[in-house]
């Protein structure tokens, strides 16, 4: 037993848990805690962020690329509340991180001191965060800190992963107390395997299926179950589609790859799920984006199609569709058990010789042909599709693509090939713009020897682009491609398609004179210390990206992209429930008829 300050205890606990990076913004509420990192700088590195939302996204991206948990350290009040978007994004996508925030001194709680959230309860920030963390703690004695920290790491990693919060009063950060670190094994190391009887029943259904399909979700990536998923797919000859978070769980150049399903899915993805007799869903929560807002017959025909569902979280089993067989367990362990029961193919014909396989290849060819016009056009400003083709030429196979929301993320989802797990990072559940750039910084820090490219729109960049200062300070070798179309293009097109061209509002940026407004992204990036260039010719994009990967430090490529229909159109093959105002009469009636509810 020794005496340490509360801040020193926190730092020692982090180091013992293997944490190597802390993404932080300083403030008066965490000064004593940050001071405790100074003497341990050779064991744990504190990375400065420009905004607390950016710090949380960095920690999130760091975990997604490396599989290693990072900490976020911020101050009291706005320093804490600014993290909520980042916390929510991690929570929605089941990504662990530990948020350490400053809190009111224990002896001044409820007095309404500077930045205290004190109504209806003193020191109340944890209640704001409660819906988006697995658990939270607010110790009131120094000697509680070691136990709190141990429990925090257990909560982050057991079952369905997610972020946690430790809100530390300022006096505890500075005060001495007896410190006895937790020793010995305190957590389960074995992966939970699904019930043997349920796995046997699943194997029976899948082996007898004529049109089996596998739907891979983020749980496959989280469980590092790509090899097991691939083995099951090849054993069954089953096409593999995926959710936003499941992209990368199955290589895009595998002949059983069916591209994604859902409203922004693909021709093959929606065709095989719609016509399947049995679907094996692994680590997928069946959100509205993957199900075409649950409209029957667009993406799924469950329960006519039998569903076998594997998930670490039993709450998700049967949540949105009835499951013929529900298996609660880790994706890797449960798929391995399923493969054991399925056994060898017993001399059956290779799946490549079947009519089902030939049908899949034809559907994929149709999808390729559907994408071809937007991918090959020389129209200026260039289409996003053409830009993505050129970027893929220059991004190495093992390189990491980071997106966030809107047109860049949606189009990357259904047309940008990804070949391995942890090489596609996206704000799946929250789909928040502003995630891409800071998450890519974290991803690059987490995977320093892997090329990382952030692909974002100008709307996203203008939310969190100041985080380039962190990349510049650290000389992070990151490539950022900003598709600049002068506005909120995805929502502008939605307004036009739903209400008409005369009813767009604030989505097409203009000056007071009505002239189009385009931010000068390249000049802004240079002002923060980055290398930058603007590219307008699509034939020069691949060379610019390749050059950027050969350039030290962060590089920003501003790509001037299309900002008028039809050149900004995406490639939806499903349906998404976007409400239509009642005054639109026939259009409203048609919309109501299409709803799944």
C-alpha cells in the first residue's frame, strides 16, 4: 500500500489496464488529473484535441483501428457536456472508451459553483451522460478510485461493449489517499458460446436451405470473427451482405460478397435478402437503414424467410423481426461452434457450380453496370462516385477508410470496396457529420503504420476541421479528402425530391447577394500547418492521393464535387421512411401507402 493523489491513482490504473493514449482538452476542472500524467509520460501519452467532441471521436477512431481502449480527459461543465456527441456515437456503435471528467469539489457540491450543473441535482453531469454510457461513477472518497477504475474497465468490455464515465471531483484529484491496486484476474477471459441445442437447430436449418444468406453486422468485426464468418459462408455457399458497421467483415473481392442491403443497399444485397429462405444474421441489430424502414418485401420477407440470429446482446434477438432460432453468444465462438456442427460438405458440389451462385454473379454484374455511368463520367464538377473510384486506386488494400455521414458515407457504403475488418470506420448508428476527421486522427494514431484516409464532405469538415491542428502538431501522416460541393447536398437533394426546387432552405450555401459560397478548404488547412491542394479534374485525384501518402504529416485534398442533380444522385435500391408533410396531398398519400407501419 502506498499514498497517491486521486489523479495519480487514475493514471496508474490506466497504465495497468494497458491504456497507451489519452485524448484530452485541459480546463480548470481537470488540472490536477492532467498533472498526474506528467511523471508517467514514458508510459502513457496525452494527445491534445481542439474540442471535447473531437477528443471523444479520436478515442473512438483509435479503438476502431487498433482494438485498444483509449481514455478521454476533459474538464467540468462545458468541457464535459461537449463530449456527449462523441459518447453517443461510441455507445450506438458499441465501442468502448473511458471518459474522465472533472467535477465539483465534494465540499462545494450544490452551491452552484462555476460550471456546476446543479438543478435539479448537484454535480449532475453524469445524469446527462447516463443514457449513452454503460455505467457511470462519481466517487466521493479517494480510496474508492481503484475499485471504480477496475469496475469501469470490466463494464466497458463485458458483453456488448461501450463507453463508461468516471466523473472525478476536483479535490479528489489532488488529495492523498491509500492506494492498493487491484491484482489478479478479475474478469472472464473465455468467449460466451451460444446454447448447443440452438446452434444444432441453426445448423439444421442452414444446411437444408436452398437460398441461404448471411448478414454481417458490427458484432462480427468486434469479435474478430471474419475467418469464421468466411468459413461458414463457403461451407453453405451463402452470399454475404452487411450493415454499415459490418462492412469489412467479409472481403469485397470474395465471390460470395453480395454488397450491402437496405435503403442505401445494392441490387445484389437487397435481391438475395428479399428472396432468401434462411438468413443467418450475426451481430446486427436490424436498424431502419438496413431493413428499408421495415417495409415488407423491399429488403426482407421475414417471417416467410426464416431468421437465425446470433448476438452478444440477448435484447437484440427478435427485437425487430421474429427469430426462428435465437443464439445469445460471442460471434467468433458461436460461428466456430456452428461450423463444427455443420461439418464438412460431404462431397457436395462446389458452390460455384450452382445456379444460385450464377444468379449472384449476374446480380453483381447488374450492380456494376448500374454504377458505371456515375463512376466513369468526366462531368465537372466531378461526381462523388468518380472521385471514389480514383481514391480506391490510390488507397492500399490494407488502408483504412474513415467516413461519417451524408453523401460521402452513404456512397462509400454501397460502392467503395473494403477488404478487411477495421479498415472501414463509420459513424454507423448516430451517423453524425463531424465524426470523420477526428476519428481518422485517432485511427492513424492507433495504426501508425497503416495508411488512413478520411473521406468527408465540406459540411462535415466545417464542423470539426479545427482538429487538423492536432494532426499538424503531432505531424500525423493522415490524408483527408474533402468533397466540397458548397452546402448540405444530401439534404438539399432530399428537399428537392420531396418538396420541389423552390422549397430548398439553408442547404445551398450563398452570400447575401445570392452567389454560391464555397469554403476554401485548402487554404484553411494550410493555415493550420497542413499540406493541402485543390483538385478539380477527376483524372488527377488518384495521383493527388498517392502523392499525399508519400508526403510527411497531414495532407488535405479538396476535391470540388458536383452540386446539382442529377450528378449528385446516390444509388438507393431500397426505401427509407422520410416523412412527407400532409399538405402535399397525393405525394403524402403515396408516402403513407408505402410505410411499413
